[in-house]
């Protein structure tokens, strides 16, 4: 049974085409991984099928009575509602059924026996629906999912208006999973989850009976939950049965076959053109030359897809710093209340350190306290001599209204336009991306603009807070290589051990210091 049918979909932004005549079907129970490089249109596709964006051409048809759940990181959360209140709204349709059923019960004393029988039948059906959807264990289900995603660490009575972007995303994800829709649409759901909660989500999706479409650049996670891949590339959407590894095998094989056929055809074209050029003027051979020319004219010429620019991150080295990069003395981090016991930490030159531990225990707060962006509850931080720090923030407060070129120029006014364009291109952005406003770019493209700033700055300490969020496979691999080759020091927060394990010299487990109770 087809839950969603997309026919002849075309869409673009300005003169940049995203899709061209794309068709797609989603069947019951399919677990789809939607993959492709940054900027190929994955999130745009999600926005089109959910009706948030009108396509330039084509039709999107949902099956009747299908409940769709979309992880929309920009959804509004009403001020004054607690996390628990928001999670309970996942069952609003059941509360509505209960209200309607209670209304029918109240009506029963006033009706004739014949109508009473109809009301009893209707309320019985409603009662079954409530029971089958676990209406009478809602609070237990809310607690189970909240615990699985670490929301109980934040506090279920906390006002949602006080949450960070990452915490909001976790609340929206939890609400979505509680709704248990016929189709889940998930756009980078692991971005704000730590290892423990990613494992919980992995198990949830592996056991999910209904269909889902998942966008993720976390390949181990993707591989463990999908049974079908749809690949977006060059305005097309191609279906591959199996997981990501199987897709990669078939994709590479097809690519090699096309390249071999292209080389063979180019050789044939060259021979035909040569024959025509040498024989068309000769009366004895002109008919054969015309025959070869007709063959050339009718030939379906194979064209190779243009290669997407591969990112290249090479961090500039500042002068050598002192032996100690920073030292903390009885540092207690936090905002309204302490998030850590007193910390006496030090980082030496040439160390590369990963901060690990569950979400919400203060890893980002520790970084910002070390950098002096927020005041500690108590204690002090002493920075070393000759430090040149490059900082990649996990969340930016607001989208820039600048073009990519203007965004780099604001910080590096000495660069020529050619140097700015060249630098952005090295980060994997095409000419059309470079001339676009930052706010219309995908999450991965925005991250590449921010990385462009880092590689143009001379540093000897990189402080990186979840730098792989939104980055595609090629960009992630290149960033890993660049950090391994970087001669300076690195302090990084990442929820992907596969990314940082080969890069760092030390792992600091922040759960050893936190005041949070697990």
C-alpha cells in the first residue's frame, strides 16, 4: 500500500534547480534513509511533502487517514508550558476522543432505546480505540520516552521557553515518537543527542512497525535502522534496496560502468569523426562518410555527471603557545545553579581532548567558561600565553542576512573577492551557494561557511562544539583528516566517537564531574 506518492516533482530557488521531474513512493513499513551531499535538497524535499513549501511542478499525494509526524526544529513551543505538558499533547487526539465519549455518556439518559443502542456501540468503539492506543498509561509512556532521550535530566516541569535549541529539539523528537504516527519524518535527529540517547533512538527505530524517512549523515546509525536508501544527486532521486553500505557498493559499481561506457563511446565518436573528416570530400568514400555522420547524429551521447566540489579544510597555524593553554582553579560552572563540582583542570600544548558525557551536564558550559564567554559560579580560569583560539559554536543565535561572500568579508576585510570565493569553494560550496544569502543555505552549507572562517584564521587552539552536526560524509571525513594533521591543540565536543577517537590524545568524561544525578 502506497502511503505517499510523489509524481514529476520539480523545484528550484532562483536559477538553482534542486529537483527535476522526481517521482517517489513510500510503502507501509519502509524504513528509508534519504541521503545526499549538503545542498542537494533533502530538507527541501521534506518541506515539500509536508506542505510547508509549494513545488514549482508535480504532485504530492498522501493516502487518506494517514497520520504524519515531522521533526520540525523550528516549531513553536508555547510559553508557560512545561516539557511534560508538551509531551502530553502528543495524545491530544485521544483526549479529544475521551471528551467526545464522555459527552455521549451524558446524552444516554435522554434518548430512546433505539438511539441508546447506537450510542453504546459508538462509545464502545471509542473505548476500544483509547485502550488500543494505551490512553490509560499515557504518563508512564511519557516518562519512558523522556527518560530514553534524557529529558528527565532537564526536568519535565521546566518551562519550554527556557530551553536551548538542542533541548527544544529533544522535546520535539520525544513528542513525535510518542505520537507514533503512520509515517515518521526525521531530519538529522541525532544532532543533539549523546551516545546513550542515540542508542535508545536506534533501538526505537529498529522496532518501529510503521514507515519512516530519515535524513542522517551519521552512517553507523543510518546503517543500523534503514532497509532502503534514496539518493539525491544532480536533481534526481534514485532508489537503492538495502542499507548505506549496500548503496555505496552498487553506486560505485554503476559509476564505474557509466565511466567505462563513456570512455568506449568517446573512442568510437573520435574514430567516426576522424573517418568523416578524412572521407567526406572524396567522391569514392563520401557515401560512407555520410553514413558515419548519420550514426554520429543519432547517437545517444553519454554524459558524465559533473563532479561536486570536495571540501578541503587546512587550518592555518599561529605561533607556538606557552606550555599550558589553560588552567582552572576550583572552577564551578553553571548558570542559576552549579553544574559541576570544583574543577582543577589543565590542558597542555599539543593535547587534543574530547569532552564526553550525556547531554545537559555542562560540556558546552565548560567550554564557554574556559573561553570567558560566561562567568563561573565560583573559581577561576587562567589562559596561557600567546593563545590564538578558533571557536566553532554549536548553535548560532540568529541567521545572517549576508551573502556568503559578505559573511567572510566582514571578518577578513584584507581578502580580495577572488580569495573569498576561492576559500568558500575549498570548503565545498558551489558558485551559486557562494552568491546566496547564508540564511537560505542548508544546515551543512552554513556549517561550511563557519568552517571557512576558521581555516582563514591563524590558530593554535581549536575549540569545537559539535562541528559535525549537519556535515555530509565527505565534509566530515575531510574535517577529521584536517584535525589529525593540525599541529595545534584541539578541545572538542562530539556525540560521534567514530569521528573523534582517531583524532584526540585524551577523553575527559564530564560525567565524573557533574552535579547532575543519573
